[in-house]
């Protein structure tokens, strides 16, 4: 069902939900897109990552992402 732009704008301006008028199948967050990379780590580093990940209850990938995000945010 199509909605006039003026009706859509009024709903939005009034704080009403407009979600039913949006096609979210193609919605994306450009800054949150994922890209796969490969990184080689020494065995001792992987063991240390695994220990810390287990201690925190996250995966190895999770701890790497957490630490990288913390480090990158601290540098801003």
C-alpha cells in the first residue's frame, strides 16, 4: 500500500510509527557491514586469547573484536 509523502511526513513528525511503510528487506548499516579477513597468530597468542575468551564467556573471535574495538575507540 502506497502512502502519500505528506501523510508519511505527518506521521513521522507526530511521532507515530512509520515502520509499516518501510521496506526493511534491503536496509543496511554501512558502518556495520562485515568483511572477512585472515590473520595469523603465534600459538602462544591463540592460547592466551582462548583463556581470556573462556574467562569472559565469549568466543575467540569475540574477544579479538572486543579488544580491537576498545583500542580503536580509545584512540579517537
